[in-house]
């Protein structure tokens, strides 16, 4: 049975909020050699939509023409300055009707501002882009905002933090529908992390740091994530950035509101989770790839942060075989 993925794109929409998730669903179709997912782009008032990048989209239908559309998934894409856009009562009614007809509904990035105007996010937990999370929380105090999450699932509601995290959310939806192995194959084909070894907190930036320092800091984070097997302590990080360990610690507190060692530990555990889900490597090999001296050291760190042992986590999250049906 085809699953219709409907995305509402407002004027000035961020193109990747629309094309990113739809490409992930399209890859699942290609992988399975059948159209499991059918895309539908919805426009507010005209079928041609000018994206923030200058690209023009052609929608499948207008919001007011969706009475007969019953999507499996309905999402609202974000746009710069979207919090300044107020929906009309009629538009809210159409959006509520689409949500009620969908198995799951939600938003990508700042699209949460539009969805919240319908009242459907009251008493729900959601996420949105970190840069406007405080503004969202003030505007919609009855909605709980998780500023750290890349995506949040709460009942039928699915929300993604910002731009590329819409693709992470699409992977999760494919996993819900088709299982972990299909989602992992899609991630591999698109050169994506199946479980990204970072959360939104890794990208939060504060105004106190200068642009040049921010660039160096981002380089340090990327380098560390790519070399977790050899970054055995904060010394390797401080040597790479050319700062003392104490100065490195101050930089992390200023920019991330957390200790450098805590960030490094979180990255190691997140990578360990990703490797455990593949159910291929022994614990000793996973420990080595994550920068731990032994499987026992990894096990203790894993239990401390996650609350369960790596072996239990593997049993709960390992991909299950999926039927290789062909149309």
C-alpha cells in the first residue's frame, strides 16, 4: 500500500526542508523497486512557490484543495522569518483536517511555528531549530520544546529540529514503516548516519565567540568526530586546536555550555550506539573505534551514560532482517 507523504511549503520555504526528506523517501522506493512512498507538495495560495534559495517549486495542490487527500504523513516545512507569518482561520482549519486524516503529522525546522498556530501542539513535546527555540517557547507556552533533540516523536506528532535533521526524521519514519535494515540501507546509499553521532546541542552557537574562533571550534568538532579512535584525551584536542587544555575547557563552556570532556564522552557513546546497532563488531573492536582502551572501560562508560549495558542495547536496537520482496 502506498504511503502518501504530504509536505506543506509556504512562500519562502527552505528548499532542503522539502527536498531532503522527499529524497530519503524516494531512495526507499528505489531500494525496494516499488513505490512505497508517494510525494505530495502542498502550497498555501499559488502552485508556484518561491523558495528562500531562489528556486521555484511547483506544488501538486493548494491547501484549500486537499479535502480528498488522506496522507499517511503530513509535515509543514520551515522558512526563514516564518514566525512572522500568521495563518488565517481557514488555513488553520485545512491544516487541522490534514493532521486529523494523517497517521502522523508534524513539522520540519521552523514549520513548528505554523503547526503550533492550529493548537495541535498544545501539551505535546516537540523540537525546532535551536536559534528560535526560545522564541517558540515564549509564543506557545503550552508546548514543551526539546532544544537538544534532532527530532522528537510524541504520539502522532513528529518534529525535526532544522533543515538536514528533516532527513534524519525521514529515516526514522522509514524505520517505523519498513524496519531498521531498510532504513540503514537508505542511510548508507545517501551517505547519511543511521543514528547521527551528535545532537542539536552540538550545533548551538552563542554570540560571545568571534566568527574566526567559531570556525576553528567547528573544525575541532569535525576533526574529533572523524578521529575518535585516536583522540584518547583532551590533550589531542587541545594540540589540534593549538590551545591549552584549560583554554579549551573555557571555549567549550562558552560555546557549548558543557565541559569538553563531557562532550567527548557523549560523542564516543553515540558512536558506540551506532556501531552496536550494526550487530557486527565485537565489543573490544567497538571500544577501539570509539577511543576506549578496552571493552570493560566502554561498558562502564556506557552503563553510566545510557543506563544499560552495550549487550542489552544491542539486543534492543539491532536491525531485524526484512523481507526482500520485489514488485
